[in-house]
C-alpha cells in the first residue's frame, strides 16, 4: 500500500467530500471526518493498516467549485503540509450550468476548470509524496443525458491532467457505472449527486484501489 507509516492524507473537494465534517479541520476524533467516503477511507486504513498510523484530514466544503478551491488553497492545503493529497472537484462546476443557467457568474466552464486544476497540481505536486485526482461524477446511466455528457467531459480533463503530471487517477464515474449495471440510480443517490452510504463506499473503494490498498 502506497501510503506509508506516519504520513498524512488530506482529501479536499465539495459536499461529497465534506459530508458534514468538523471545522476548521476535519479529523477522526468525535466524528470530525463527516459521514462520507473520507470517513470510510480512514476507517479502512485504520482497520487494515493499524500499524501505519495514517492521519486523514477532510477539507471538503459544500458547494465548492475548483475556483473556490483555488481561493482557499493556501490555508486549507499548503499550510497543512500533507504527504498525500486527494482532489475530487467538478460536480458544482458542471451542475451550476444546469440548475442556475441564467447566472453565468456561478458557472465554471471547461477551460477555466482545466486551467485552474492544473495550476493547483503544478503548484502542489512537488511538495507531496503522492497526489490522487478523482473525477467528478453524475449517477445517471444515460451517457446522452446533457449533464452526464458534460460531466464526462470534465472527467476526461481530470484524466488528462493526471496523465500529464504523473498523478494517481481515480475514475469515479466508471466505478458508479459498474454499480448502476445492477442498481437504480436513486438507490445510490436520491438526486444523482449526493451518495448514500453505498455510494460513498463505492468512492472509498475506488480511491483505495488507486493507492494499492490490500485487504
């Protein structure tokens, strides 16, 4: 397993990462990691690799776009000095273009998304032992659906940046697509975005596979 003894893993993103985490810094004590995939990642690391004493930090903020991440990057990532960093962002960058179509100030179009995410990667990767980039997702099996199609485009941007900069890549959409072969989308996420425990475990499993977690 790639995360080594005594290292710190910081996971940052939007509401999917946030999942009710503590402020200002979400950590394991008193449920501070929230109720989502970050909590599951921490629990599985602690159960299977207890000797490694890996510290997990949750810095997700509900509603965030990559633009918001950039604004808080210094305080919420760089000053915390993680060994490993996981970024999952993009759902709101896409979603605002559909649920707030008349307010373009909220929209983060693909060009800005790619430019900003790559800027953060270039700035931060040299300071890390490992960087994991996770795609945004939409729990909708119809790839012709307008929001699903756009989410796939943003996911492809994440893949391209990961390949260009040698980051570990997690295709969360592919992980959900596999589960949706057998499960109706609403049984994973009522709004096709915010997962229930099953959906969060799909995300945790996909992340852990990327860092060579072994049972």
